[in-house]
C-alpha cells in the first residue's frame, strides 16, 4: 500500500516513477460501488500508480463523493457527454488516456474490485516479460457452475442464429458471429507509449465493443497480448458484469439479467474484505 505522501506527489505531478501505471476509471452515478472499487485499489496496490476517474456528468450526488477522495485525479465532464452509455464510457477512456502520465495504461471499471495484494505488479511483470506484448488481459470471468455454463453454450442463441443464416445461404451477421479474443476493459494493461504512437482510441464500432479496435490496432502493428485465463484474472480482481448499468442507468433491460447482477453484487458486498473496506474512511485520504 502506497503512503498518502507518495500518492499525493504522484497526483500533483511532483513525482513520476519510471514504472508508473495509470489506472483510468470511467464513472457514472455509482457512488457506493466506486467507493468500494477505489478503496480496494488503495488498500491492495503497492506498485506505483495513479488513478484517473473520469465522471460522465453524474447528477445523483456521487460526484460530490468522488471529490472527497483526495488521492485521485478527477476529470468532470459536462452535459456534452455522449448519450449512449457505450460511447460515453469510451469517451471517458479517451480523456483519461490523454491525461495519463504512466508507462502503463490500465483500463478499469467501477464494478471491478481488487481481491489480492500485488495484483498490479504481477500483471506488469507478466507484460514486461514478453517484449512483443503490448497488452495484457482476459476474456469474461465465468463464475457460474460448470453445468450452467454448459447449458448456456448448448442454448447459445447467437450460435443458433449464425447456423441458421449459413443454412439459408445468407451472409454472416456480425452481431451473431463469435468475436475474436480481446482484453476486456474491466481490467486490462497496455503499453501507453504504443497506444499514443499508433493514435489508438477506445471508441467502439458495430461488431467491435469498447477496447476491441484499440487492441486490433496493436495486433495490426505486429504486437501481441499476454492472455490471462478467467481464473487467473479472477484471482486478482472480481468483476460484476453490468453492475454499473444496473446502478447508474437502471438496469440492462431484462428482469432476469438484473436479478442475476444484483445477486452477484450482493455476494461481493457481503465479503469480509468489502465490509472492512467500506468501513475504513481513511482510505479516501
């Protein structure tokens, strides 16, 4: 855990450690979740870092809570924020990337909670060990039981629709085709110098979620990624998919999906670590 003096020196630009990691976190109306996310980073990170939180014009009081976190760099966007959540998120990532001072760029979500000490140093070490690697990350973290995942694969509607189109002689629909691997943006590490040198951005496009085109740009330039398994990533962080959409924007459009997110979020919040972090206001200073 870095000291308050270290974090303030990094925040103010008085110190820029050689191996500094810039953690960029878009935010929209998730005060309690953001508090847990930031406190977990503060408590469990000993690698040199700065945290840049980019707020997408929150109007629920959560921005005031972020202003009280003394060790972060807070960027506040106005009403010009993109209307669609996916574009607002990407816009915030582009702003944070432009302001980052580190050697490493870390994309992070407020619904990602660090689980163990040394997580960031271990990821950076894995990335540094491969000279051709410009990114590190994982796919989706699967925490459902194996039998449930098997049923989901069996009844994969995207795969069924893709097969039906092929059988009918129709061209593929990108919405239903399997997506190539890319580092999911809930927690991924990049070489910031290459992202800037190649002029890469976070904005998505049809068939390309946030971060996919940025990663493709690195691959097209001849670089590769360190691919963590879901289990390896889950040993470092927990990610509650769609929790930010549930809390900040009212849900994901289906009651079953919202119920699943609430249950997953409750499992995280009820852990001893989360309860300890939420009770320690000193981590905001």
